[in-house]
């Protein structure tokens, strides 16, 4: 099985935390964009994990528009 980094790219607040190594309180929601598949949501240890399909990917970097 491939790793999360291979199939799911961090998005939104999760992206910002990882990209800039932010030291913040743990967030209750983590968002990712998959390379394939459909949207899916899971909950583990009180954290919601949302994985969105590839159509949601805006590219590498930050979109300020």
C-alpha cells in the first residue's frame, strides 16, 4: 500500500501548517486532495479527515484570489 504522501496532498489549513511548519493547536479537521477517487470522510480520535477528489486540487502553493 502506498503512503499518504503519494496519494493524498494536504490542502487548506493542513497545507499551511505543514508548508510553514506552524506550531499551532491541533486542528479538529484535516483536509487532503487525492490523486484519484471520490470524496471520503473519516473520524479518528476526535479529528475529521476529509479527502477530496482531484478536481479540488488548485496546485502547489497558495492561491490569494
